[in-house]
């Protein structure tokens, strides 16, 4: 199962690409050919600009954060059999910064996710966003959400993601990050991962999940969903969701709240905020789904959450 809400956005027209949503030979010709190393890792770099599959950029609302006073750019994270490209942003200076993992939408680590990293760095954090699809495919090659989901996203195992995030933490600890003050945030596909990682890593201190799916059918690649792991949650999660999210029914939010109330101490300390009238991806300032009031309030709450638990 992928991110159903993004398919709904595509069908409504808000997620169509500039070329009308058609994956064309002309577009393929503009993208370097895929190459793999002998372990199956894509020889690729992070996206420049915004993901084509996300549709035309809403330039009037897209936020641009500069890198003044920051160390920011692409890095490589060693993992078993290869390496992951990742975007890292952190304050300049020698003082180890608290670490926040940033987990991508279905569109990979494109400009929006990179900008989120810079925003977190401006708040004093080392933000690091590894490209978690590097073994399965290259998101920037796609102009259609359904193809991106079926050919790349839905082939990514949760176990692989947990291991890659662990590798990102290890890299951060060796490169100026204070991993004793560790947080995670993620959007859409990444919002679901926040919950899973909170149950996976006992060193985690806090998480912020933006509209991540909470329940669903289990399969070989996704054996559990957030509602299945509440008893194992190691860190409190701030959950930021939209009332009108067509892919995440409010009854699953209610079920998750009830499960958290019976879960671990960290699960009981978790909180939900559901924004009236907000759709899926209300924080994505470069898309028509953006809702400024909810996005700004959610961001302020997220920073306060990290300041509280990572101080």
C-alpha cells in the first residue's frame, strides 16, 4: 500500500505534472540513465529542485530558506553494501548539535525536504534526510504518482528503512551531531515511518509525524503499522493530521489515540493535533494542498516539541 491521499490529489488535478501527468520519452531523455553498483545501489545524487511527480510548484507559497550560518549540502552515508545520498544541514561551529532525522514524502529528498532541513538547522539542530529509495529507484525520474508508487515506493521494506535511519544516526554522531539528543520527523510516507522508528530505536527522544498512515493491511515488506507497535514506542510522538485527509480516515486517528492511552509511557505522552478543514499534505508549501495557518501552527508546535525533549 502506498500513500492513497497522493493518488486522490492527482485525480483531482492538484498533483498533475506540468506535462499533463504523462510520463514521456522526452522527460526520460533529460534524466541521466540509471546505473547500479554490484550491490544494487543507484549511482545517483539528490534531486535539484522539486519532484516532477508532485506537480507544478505553487511558487507564491513555496518557502525558501537560505543557508547563511549553516553547513548544508549533500553527504554520503555508508551502509552495508554501498552508500546513501543524504541532505545535511546544521549550524556552523564546533558545538555538537541535537540531531533530527527528516524522513521524505513519496517524492524523495527533493527541494521541499531539503528546505525543511535548513529550517531545522536555523533552530539549532543537525537535520539529516537520507534518500531511502536508493536501492529501489530514483523518484526524480517520475512524473506520475501511480507509477512512482508501484515501481519504487511500494517496494521499499520497512526493515531496510529502519536500518538506513540507524546508519544516518551513526553518521551524524561521527560528524558533529549529538545523538544523545535524537529526534525524527517525517511527512506522508515519512510520517508513518516516524511512528515505526519511535518503536524501533530506544535512543530516540522525540518524534513529530505529519499525516502518516496509522493502519492498514500487513504484507511481507510492511509487517506492522503504527497502531500495531504502540506498546513498543520509546519516545513521545507529536502527531499533526488534517481533518479532511482523504487517505487517513479520522476513525483510524481515534483508534490510534485509544491504543496510545494503553501503550508505553512514551505512547501515553504522545499527542494528536487534528486541524479542522485541512487536507493531506497541508504543510507542503509548494503544493496546492498547503494550508498556511495549519502549517505554521504545526511547525511551531514541532519546534517546541523538539526543544522540550531534546534540550
